[in-house]
């Protein structure tokens, strides 16, 4: 594990695996997690105890960690845990729109891009018969997956 972001006074602090590949990292730096909303792989929001304390003192700080792979980082920073929870409980999509400058043959133009920002549904996987394992869409064995799981 990469424990380099823990406080130096912490018992488990160790910088030997700092920024090394294939090691898990403690994203909360040893802080106690108060709330997590897990949408799907690489799409989640986390609120920790210290973030809530900081938020009470400095009202314009963001009191959560949010990750949403495939979505522009500026939009991900605006996503609150309430939006994650709303999308998950109401089973809805939340879309966002960004405007970017594009150049084609040295001609500048504005492009408006509308993307799904949050989606409660796993769009790249389907659930197996057992209800536990998933199969990636496009796999050769989607129709004839013989899961040897005991939960069938």
C-alpha cells in the first residue's frame, strides 16, 4: 500500500511506495469516512470527518472527494454527494454541457458538448444469472456464459 499521504506522525506512515504503480493509496489520508456514495466503478463521492470540520469553518471549501472517470474534471468538482444520491435513488441520468474551443484547418469554432455526467446504470456491463458477477458487453460469451457460481 502507498501510505505516503498519511500524516508523518501516524503509526502507519511509510513513503517507500510513494507514487509507485500497482499499489493502493489511502485517498482520505487516514481520515474517518462519514459517508460514501458508490455509483459504479470509478464513480463515487466520499465525505470525511475533517472535511466537514473544514467546511464549517470555511464555507466556500468543498467538503467531499468526488471521482467520475470520463467526465471533465471541472464538472466533477461541481458534483455534490447530493447529486450522486439523487441519481442513484431516483435512477436518473444527470447531464452536463461544456463549451470548448476547437480548431479545424486553423478555423476556430465553439463546440457545445453534452454528456451524461452521472448515470446510475452500468452501461458497459450486464449482470450474470447469479446476480453477483458481471459480463462486459461485446464479450463473446454474453449469451452463453456458464457461470460456475454457487449462487445460481
